[in-house]
C-alpha cells in the first residue's frame, strides 16, 4: 500500500493558512512583523505584515510539495518520507504559531 505524503502536506498547509488568516485579522494594520530576535529580546529585523505572516506557509508549500512529489515517484521513498512529513508538518505548525504569538506580544 502506497503511503502518500500528500495528506500530511495538505493538512499542514491548510492549518498554516488558517493560522495566518487569523493573524492577519488580529495584528495591527500596517504592522512590521518581527522576524528575528536577539538574545536580549530586541528585534533584529522585521518584515511587512503580509510577508511575515505568509513566510512559513510559503516555505511549507515548497518543502512539503517537494516531499509529496518525490513520494509519488516510488513506494520505497513514500514509506520513508511519510513519518518525516508528519514530523515536519508538526514542527512547522508549532514554529509558525510561536512566531506569530511572539510577534503579537511584541506589537502589543
């Protein structure tokens, strides 16, 4: 039985899109989203709101799309990539949520 990476990829991307849409509604208009913090808690650089909110879903689409394509080529590849895709999806959701939570705290 072929285990497809398309399902965890699609689920992850849909969750990331929902998180991003909620963030777009909650974050202030015209805000610059912090993208990197230093060890003292200061912001090293920021991105425009749209870029900051959609950055992780775009990366997820590229990474998980590549995984889905590669897994469709071979059952052996799909079997190895299937648990990895779920793990990467979980980490992307966690990191995206944390990033936007920290950004919202920084913006007040």
